C-alpha cells in the first residue's frame, strides 16, 4: 500500500514522453516545448506525502477558526 504512490508516479513519469509526442499542435504554432522535471526521483520519493499536503489547507482553516482568527476570502471565493 505504501508503494502505490511512488510506483504510480514512476509509471506516469515514464509515460509522459509518449503522451507528449502523441499531441499534435495546432497548425499555426510551432512544436510544443519539451519539459521534464528537474529531479524525477524527488517527485517519486515525495509522492506518498501528497495526501497530507492536500489536507493541510482544511486543517489550517480549522486551526484559524479555533484560534478566533477570521481568514477572509481569497480570489477563489470572490
């Protein structure tokens, strides 16, 4: 179970070049720029942390509410 995130991330990183080459740009544009992660091994190593990073926002709001601070609305909520 703990290896699911890193294995999936590694597979997606391996599949990305093939998906990139399968895209045909519109006729008025040149070829798409090549992008590759600077450290793919760091992405694979950090992938198990992703669920915790996702949960950081709601916990931050809960702690702010418990402390009596009103966070206000950002651009997304306007």
